[in-house]
C-alpha cells in the first residue's frame, strides 16, 4: 500500500521538490543582501511571510482535498477496496504518506525562510514582535503543524463531499477561517498571561485627558517590556479601579482639553500625588517557543483526530 | 453437497427513502458461471456491491464464500470484482496497474497478468486513461483474475462494449475461468450477452429472485404451447403458465412443467433462453403461486 501511495503521490512530490529547489536558489542568491532594509530585499522578506502562509493552504487543497475525493468521484475506490487490503490501511497509508510529505515540505521551507529572515526579524521592520499575529505563524514550527492539519482537513472534506472541486473550495474556506481564528481566539488562551502591577512611572505617561462633562481623569502610559505581547495595559487607582476620579485642576485647561503628558509639570505632580498603578497583562517574549510548540501540537492533534475520523468513516460509514 | 458462493437472506439496502434492494433471498451455487439477469433497477449492482462489501446491508445478511464480505484482507483476497464501467486509474500506466495488483494482493499471479496483457496486445507504458472501453475492461478483468480469486464478480462487464469487444471479453473470461475453475457471477440486463457463457441463471426482478436454475434444466422444463383458444385454467396440474397471449381463435402459452406435454391440441415448441427470461421479467408473470421454487442449492 505504501508503494501504491507513493506511485500516486510521485508527481506531486516532484512538483514540491522543484518548488523547494527554486526557493533554495532564490534565498541562497539573495542571502548576502538579506539584512538590507530596502527594495528587493524587503519585498522578498514580505514574500517569505506570504509564501509560508500560502504553502499549507496550497498543500491542503491540492494534496489533501483530492486524496480521497478523486477516488470516490472517478469510482477507482471500487478497484482499490476490492484488492486484498483493508480500507483502514488504505486510508491510513494514503493520508500518512501525504501528511508526512507535507510536513517535510512545509518544514524545510519554514526552516529556510526563518533563517533568511532572522536578522531582519530582529530589527522588527513590521513594528511587530516575535509573538505578533503576522510573523508568528510564518516562522519555525507552525507551518509544519498547519500543513499536516491542512492535508487531514482536505482529505476529510473530500471524503464527505465525494467530489474534487467542492472539496477544494470547502477546504480552502475552512482552512482560511482557521488561520484567522487561531491567532485571534485560540493563541491568546494557550498559556495564561502574566499580570504585573507597578506604581505608575510618571515618565511613561504618554497621554492625559479628562472626559466631558464628568471631568474624570484619563491617563495613558507606555509599556516597556521588550518582545512582549501585550493583551491589556491600564492605569488604575491604588484600589485597582479603572475610574481614576476627577481630573486634578492642574491638568485641565479650559473646559475639556487633552494635554500631552509632561507638558505641564504641575499636572504630572498632581497625578503623582494620586499614587496610580499601571496594570499590564502580557505574554513575555521568552514564551516564544512554548507558544510555537503548543500551537503546532494543537494542529498535529487536530490532524490525527481528522485522520482517525477518515479511517472510521471509510470503514464504517461510507458503505452505508 | 453443494455450497453457496453467495447466500443472502432478507437482504435489503436503503438509500435515504428509496430501497435499491429489498428482502432479497438467494443462494448462488459454486463452480458455476452464473448470469444475474434483470431489468435496470432490479438491484443487480446493489447486490454485487453488497457481495463485495462496498456497501453494507440496511437489512438482512449476506455471506460470500461463507464469510461476511470484506471482513478481512484474507476474505477480500478470495473475491475478485470488476465494477460497472470498469474503473481504472486514468493517469497510471497499464504496467503500474499490474504493480498495484502485485503490491496489494498476496496471491498475485504476475505470470498470468503479464501473459494476459501480452495476449491482449496492451502496451504496458500506455496510460490507462487513454485505453479504449474494451481495453479498459480487459485491464480490469486482468487485475481481478491475477488476484486468483475463488469467486469472480462482474457487474455489467460488457454493457459499454461494442459487439466485437463484447465477444472478445467474454471469450477471454471463459478461457480464464476454464483454466482456474473459478466461480463467476456476472450481471447484465440483456440475457443475450450471457447466453453463450452462463450455465446457471438467476433472474432478479424488483429485488426478488423470479427464477434460478441450470440453463439446461430451465430450457428443458419450459415449452411454448400454441393451439386453439383455451382458458389456461383448464391445464392439468403441474403445468404452470408463465406467459399467455390470446387472439380470438388462438392461445399461445409459455409453460413450465417437469412432465412431457401430451395434449394433442397443442403444438409444442422449445423456448429460447431470451424468451424465457423476458417472460419471467414481465409483470404479468408475477403470481406467487406460479413462481417456481428456487432450486438446486441445499
């Protein structure tokens, strides 16, 4: 069965190998200039991010979705399932081989791009951080996990849709939705964040204002934790309340005017007498690998779950 | 004692609301070339797919060579199947299909496969997608034969072939069967396709076995009687009317009987297999009392 799966997969493997080889050439040739923050180099940097997001999607729709649906659509499953091999084995080997190949392809690409971009990433050209939504999914391990997930998702949809083209369309839609949902709603909850409460440093204040007509004080302050992914950053009273009370006289000019912090030392001094706190909820940058591993593990677990579903559905449900 | 290669009891298969096969009970004896004949929609394809395990019954049971279909790789190895429209992998070469067979079947007879491909004049390098219908059917048959099954099931194998390819296909099927003593069940909606090759016939109409038996026995026990107009009810016991037609003056009957017909009023002529099957397929013959017993298997 492994040899048959390889025979069926060979053409796709050759295509993938050619694409990887092309990527190696482009990245190797441009490597000496990769630290430059201009023109072609920057475009290549951005292209690397795009390619690493696209690769698992392409793998999902071109390797995963047709894997079973094409056999169902063309009727060749009737040939395959009447050989002396159980359906469980048929699904497991097909999906296993394609899944491992997709992980290898995405892994190699991610390794190369991550290396190429490493020096640029440190300069943080996109104003993000290593844990940012955009960069994080296009570096290191995540593409491996999402490629495996994409193949299993495509195979599952193909098994249920039984037709190649609908399977491709549905797989793409679901995969994109997952790619959007994970950074927005899943990743923030993978590890519980750190909460720090520190006395407000007056030099960190970057905005002071008051509301109208209640005249309650509003204070904004910067966070200086390198590499951190900040969930929330609030200024509170010593008691922990976010309503800071009436604005001190020194901070009001006219009826309702926002004054840049530090512009009037009197205002700053008045704020200082309030003994405000700064409460920051964040993920330290040092948790980068913990996040990489746990998110990859989630994708791999989903892939295994879907594979199990495919096996069960093929051997128990499809013939009903 | 005769054993059954396929034994079904109360077998039914339901797709959402419609029943593709309903309450089917039959036993197909081993060592025969069995024609499974019936009109479109009788449930032939469903029955064969249930027998290969490609479908699971909604009701009832089916056993193939004494085991549930597709219960294990060993059971799968004992049954060869050529599906309707003979699916092959369009992008794979002929030779790849033989490798596929060798990889997936422990009992694969590569010498047989290579010899057949050679005899058929198929180019091993040709992609299966560019084969003609007849060649594709032959490739699918080669895969099924080289597996060396005890039972070979073919679903409408010649339906899409032209007359020449049809004859060629059946000839090579019969050669292989004669060589290895395989039991064969092949379905068709046209008895003419099967007349030449079958020695046993099962007529399936609306999921029911209408008649089953040795072709020679069937032919010997059915007669066409023609004579002056007469009420079929006056026939002696043991003569079952399968089909009747009357004009003002004349009556023509198709009668099943194990006894010779002595009444001098009748002109007795033999019946062709095709006429016989068509008579059983027609709705008028669906009278339970006259339905012959399902024979032979015990």
